[in-house]
C-alpha cells in the first residue's frame, strides 16, 4: 500500500474531477492543488514542482508513493494503490 | 449562456463535420460548463483540461475545439478531454484508451 497521495489538478479538468471522484469513492485520502486557481509566484512555484514529476506539466499529475501517474489511468492508479 | 444551450449550438455545427459529442451527456455538460467558466475567466473558451496562460495568442492552439482534435480523433477516436469523439468511439467499436497530451511542451505559455 502506497503512502501519501499528492495530486496536481485543475479545477475545470474532467479527468482531474474523475480522479478526485475515484479517490473519494474508494475511501483514499489525498492532497491536491488546483493549479489554475493559483496566481503569480505561487502558481510558478507549483508549476516548477509539477515539472519535476511531469516535464509536460499536464493534469492530473498524480504521485502515489514513488509512482508518478499522468492522467486518470485507472488501472495504473489501482495498481499503485494496491486495490 | 448555459451548458445545455452551448450543447445544442455546438452539436449543430460539429456533427456535420464528423465530430460527435461523447454520448455520456453528463460528462459533456460538465465540460461545456467548464468551457463557460474559462470564457468568463479568460474571454475565450480555453480547453478546460489544460492550464491556460490567460493570453489569447499563447492559448490559440487550445481554444476549443483545439488544434489537436483532428489528430487525436484520428488516432484515438476522441479528443484529449473525451468531449468530441468519433461515432466508432461512441459505439464502442474502437478500444477506449486514455488520450495522452499531444500539445508540445514548448507551446504551453503559462
């Protein structure tokens, strides 16, 4: 079972919403940041962090333990979560 | 404008071109609602699945329908957001894969 889950998302993104719903439906705790709602330096700082995990900076970028998943790829997410 | 009005408006224009809305209407209306949010935010309907720069010139390639839709539909049967799809995709006659981001990194102006 992976440890803490962190997600970089957009408030308007359908795949991001689907990912959040999946986590809720499966009772998985997660932290997320809706990057489109940030401004100025805060946004740039977070984008630099996203780039470390996903050079293309697309959303959602999901970090489950040591695993990075780009996009709502349900089977990959299930595998990383061990569910 | 509300999402259902946008739905009817776009359907008339896009379907004759061979671009169909995903038959999951709830999914479609959510995305159309998000397009309207982006229209309020930026002044144009930037793709809600991508981070906009908030500058029309920089975001020109991702104003819906985005420049990547024809290639994505040709290759995967669906656009990046699963908003516009081919009839084969809707009918389940092609495998549904997650559509990867086709936009080159250099194009993102944020």
